[in-house]
C-alpha cells in the first residue's frame, strides 16, 4: 500500500513538472531540436563598400512581437544609436545578436549562428554613411550571403 501511494505521488509530480515546462511562454530547449532560420552567414565587403569605410553589421534573431514591430520601422542609423539600450530592455531570450565589422575588401566565411526556438523575425542592420534604411528582414533560408556594396547591402540565399 505504501509503495502504491509513492508511485502515485511520483506520477503526479512528474505530470505537474511536464505541465509547468510545456505551458511556459517559451519552448523548452530540450523540445527544440532544429529551429528554422539562418544558421550560416557569409559577409563580403566589396572594395568600395560604404564609400571606402568600415561597415558594422548586426544580425538579430527576435522572439518579442513588440520589438519586431519596432525594428520593422527602424533605420540602421537609429538602431545602432539604440542597440545598447535594446540590449538592456530585452533579455537574451527576446533577442539574440551577432555583430561584425568589416573594412572594404574583407570577408567573413560561413560564420555559424544559432537561431532560437520561437523566433519571430530575423533582421540585418548595416551602418552605412549614406542615407537609407540599411535594414533587411530575412526569411527562413539556412544560409545567407550578405554583400556590402558602395551605398547599401544586399542578401543572397
């Protein structure tokens, strides 16, 4: 009788644990086996990139709906001015960022990045000296090539 009670209590405790883990706001990492999105990034700065100046490039995986809406309307100039504040306002589980800075002619080959489970959007921002948004929202391609041109950038799958 005592063992039967212990088994029932253990089963109830396991059930409660599973319910708590599954009902949370985010997917537990052990349930996320292969999240979709960019996992490999190549960046090529053309010899005349950014009118012969270095370019900072940020790749963001965003899980917060409010931040997605905000970033869709944010030019790169404003993003780079506010990125430290964004880091303070949103947790690592809300936004994951990778950063590079390339001089004209430099290249980053097949950098490995890891999209999180529950990703709502992926953005690329590039700090150009020329006017423009210099922001792109990426799709679900697993690998992308970012080409830094003279006055703007482009992304190829």
